[in-house]
C-alpha cells in the first residue's frame, strides 16, 4: 500500500511540476503569433479578419512570410497573403509588441474607417479549419485550429459563437502561447488592432557584373519545341563570372523565373540553357528575355521579336538583334538572312529563289573548255588566259589585238611594190625606212635683178649705217689719219 501511495503521490507531483513549467515556459511566446481571427459577422459570413502579433520586445523579420488557410482535414491549403519584398536587398520587419492585420473586402465595407495592412479573399470556414503562419523557410511559426481541425496545436479550440472572434488570451500585455489552441483561445467580441507596423531594412550587397549578356535564343525550334528551345549567355569580360547571382525571366510572365546554377562562366565564354532546364517556355512572338541579378536589378535583355520562323534564332549580331537561319548555340553568332536551299537545289543570284538542279544537268558531261558549277550544277566556261594558247599552223599573233591571223601564201609569192619590203613575221609588205646619213647638197646660183626693190632698201640701209659710223668715229678716224701721215713722212 505504501508503495502504491508513494507512486501515486509522485505522479501527482510530476503533473503539477509539468503544468507549472508549461505555464511559465510555454505560456509566453517570444515569436509572432496568431492573435485574433473573425470567421464572419452577423451581417456577412465573408466579413473576415486576421491579426498577427509580435509577442517580443524586438523587431522580427517577416520577409516572404505567408498566412495560409487549411481545411479541417488539412488536405487543402489556400494562401491568403504573402509579405513580398520589393527586391532581394530589402527586409520586411514587424515592430515589437505590435500587430499585422489583413481583412476581406466585405469586412472593409462594414468598417469603412478601418485601414488594414492588406486585403485577402474570403475563404474561412466557420465550423472547422486552420490558420497557419508560414515563414520563408516553409516552416509553420504558429497554427490555430478550431472545430474538428486535425492539425491544431495539441487540441483545437471551439468554433466561435455567432458574431464573436477567436481571441488569444493575454497575460500582462503578453499573448499566452502554451501550444494548446483550446487553452490559449476563447470566443470574444472583436477588438480592432492597430495596423501599419511594418518597416523595411536594406541589405548591403555587391552588385554583380554587367558583362553577362544574352546573345541568342531559339524560340521556335523545328518540330517539337520541348528540349530544343534555348537561351544563350556570353561573358563579355576578361574575368570569370559566377552565375549564382543571376536569374532569367520572360517579359510576358515575370512571376516565373529561372535562378542560374552555382557555376562560373569563363572569360569570353558561352553557356546555354534549354527550356527543360529553365522551366521557361519561349513564346513565338511578342516577348523579351530578361537577365536580372538576384536583387532584381536588370542586367541585360533581348529586343522584342515578332513571329519567329521555325528553326530561326533571334541573335545579337554586331550589336543588333536580328533573325539568323544559322543557330550557333554556345558559339559566336553568324548571320544568314535567307533560309538555306534544300539538298539538290541552288539559290538563283538574280531572284534569290531556290531552283532545282536537274538530274539531266548533272549526268551530262560539259563540253571542252567548260566545267560544272558545283553550286548550280550547270556548265560554265573555263577562264583560261589568252596568253596561254598558241596560234595554229599558218597563223601568227597580232601584237596589237592579241588575236591570231592567217599568213596567206599569195602574199608570200607576190613581190612587194617599189620602196616596200616584206615583214618576215606577218608576211605583209611595209614601207622601207631609209636610215639617217650624210646628205648630197649642191650650190644653186640665183640671178639678182637690178630693179628689185629689196636691193634698193638694202643699199640705203648700208649707206646710212656707214655714214652714221663715220660721224660717230670721226675723231678717231682723223687721229688715225694723222698717225699714218706722220709715219709716212718719217720714212
């Protein structure tokens, strides 16, 4: 008996200790908790209200947290609202000891002066269900179950009475959280919480390189597009670029994005990803492919394309986006603006159209001096320089025209006229050229006539010149005369 009594006393003591610890250790939560839920009002079953409370004295980051409704069986999940940051370098914070509130449009109609933080679509069942707070790691931060909910914390609380709310108990300003919904919640009249307690913090980061570029896409592959579509990237720098800091998305559906893998792209290197890898289906028209860093800064994007032909790539060539009929995945782009002709056809240079190479043209041998054009299958003249060929027997090449001409036997037998000689090269007669030499010059006497006026003019000019000379040199002439006279007298 003594042993039984002792065992019973020990059991009761253990229960009391557990309850005491539970009330002290688990009663006050230091996390964000569900504070109050209205499943509908007396005037509208859709007038729904949910408030969360930061049950701590420090701000808590709630970036990408979600409020989710789950059915009574916990088989159906409905996301009511997610706290989405404007970019990857922004954190959303909830102030200490403060609320975050979301309401339905029906609730707002009945409470026009109340300005909640966000609005959600009416989804809550009044008899049974769950509200869950899910963090960015997809973990449940807090759960409230009512009615016959199967996934409540320990025990579900009772469904609220008509027009009342499920309200968490308060102890000295702190919300009670024993991890037992039945113990922590009761049915109470709605108490409107004070919203607008979120604030943002900016993270410090190093912006990734702008030298990563989209250079080619194939939006409309030949046959089935699956696994054949691709997006090509190029590292335009001389430094390796880690790709884990980037993502790809489409302009027509920016909610879906592809985070690049944790690999490094070598300098001046290419890499491409198929539609199966990215999970992105490239439309055949009216779209841009966008490259962003993980902080949502746009790095590069393609120009928009329209009605992409089958098998044609949209490529960046010479800094211009254009179609090319030669996709070059993971290699330098090549421009081919016209579709290649099928096998057995060639492109007409004048019309640009493809023409068939007939079997007759291919089978027939070309004539002498012709060759077959491998592109068109047609015969064309061989380009042989004229200087290579020789003239036939009995012909000679004219140096002026470079053409061969006949040497006739008649010309050879007939003598050349006087003063001409035969050209040994052409066989034709040509003038004899007399070489330059001394000339035989004879004197010819020409009689002069006395009545020629030219003689009278010449004589008068001679008399005038002689008289003028005597006048000018008269002193010298007289001096010379005196000297001659003296000399003769001495003799």
